[in-house]
């Protein structure tokens, strides 16, 4: 059953804000960043862009301070979506590119992970690449078009490599 239909978003947001505060009180920045991403996502869903951006930016800062690429790429992706929704296309492109860089740093760590984890990760990051390429192509700037091609080729090479490993 869909949680949004069971509980109002405002109630979920209040509970998540409490969880974020508890993570802060426990001096657990990774948990706090995860909570901020979730809270920012609630605001994103309700199209409260300013608050969504603020919370997601704070999550990103915490993730980067902890060198937590696994949290950073998710907050960068969310921030990119929020910026795109506000019409801040160039900033969105920049953030999406940062997400792709964070993903590249994680790929090396995942090389030794079991295949199910790798498959799950590939499925999770595929939309990030697609959305970035879409933003780049729709910008109709020549350098962006070349960048879109390069990102697509790099992603396809990773897919081919993973296929051959399987």
C-alpha cells in the first residue's frame, strides 16, 4: 500500500524532522544526511522547492564532509531534479555531473560486491545518466551535445563490461 495514501505528507515530514534531529543529537552525520535527503524528498514531492533545495543541499554538505559518495550521489541527483523543476537548468546540469562523478568513484568499490548489489546499483544510477543526458540535449548547446554523447558512451561501456563479466 502506498504510504502517501495512508499518512499525510505533513505528518511524515514531522516524523522525519524528529529523526533528523535525533541523528544530529547522536552526532551521526551519515544518518542525518540520509534523513535530510528523505525530508527533502517529501518537500520535493509537494513541490515546496525552496525548502526541498535547502534540506537537500544540507544533506549534500554532510555527505561530502564524511566522504560518503553513496549518500552524495543521491543528494546530488535529488538536488538536480529540484533545480530542474525550478528552471535552473545550468545549475541542475552541474549538479547532475557531480552525481555522475560520485557514481564513478563508487563503481570501483562495487567491483568486488556481489552481482545482485551491482545490478541494483546499475538500475538505480541509470535514470541519473538518462536525466543528465536529456538536460544536456535539450539545452541545444554544442559543447553540451558532445558531453551528452560522451556520458552515453561511457555508461554503455560500463554496461557492456558488466554484461561480459556476467
